[in-house]
C-alpha cells in the first residue's frame, strides 16, 4: 500500500507538511503523534551526540530524514493506522512469512512517505 493510494481513498493530511528542521518536526509530532514526543526527543539528542562524537552531520541528517518520514505517515490518519497495524502484526506473527508480509506493508508505507518528503 502506498501513501498515494490511501490519499486517493480520502486520507488527506491533518496538518501541512512541516519543514525538515528539528523544531518544525517536533511541533508537528506534538500535533499528530504526541505519544512519540519522548522518543523524538531521545532520537534528536542521540543524533546530536553522534554528530559531535563523529565530527559529522550525517547522524543529524539521518534523524531528520527518518522523522520527516514518520511525521509524513502520521499526518495521514488512515495511513498511520495501516502502518502501525502492519508493524504490530509483524511483531506478533507466528510464522516468518506472515511477519515478512506485514513488514513489507509497513516498509512500503515508510518508503512512500520518505519519497514524498524528498520530492519537495
């Protein structure tokens, strides 16, 4: 399932796409996925620490890219519902093939979201 597919089914964004900055992504997260704020803050702190340790901005760019994709998913409630359900079902699957199917669904949604935020 792709993001474009769910949007066509009436899954419009609940907020505009935020800029890919720490402050903008955090503000968007507070609106569309407040339960993820603590995780967001930890990820930001970890990325900044790694950037200082490595003397490189690559960890910061990776964190911004990842969270921009997650916020893109969360901006679309039906897409987020399918994404989270697929992740859950993959986690509780009893057979490897079943887990792979659900992970493929979640990965497809994530790739579409990542592509959408990079298409700007």
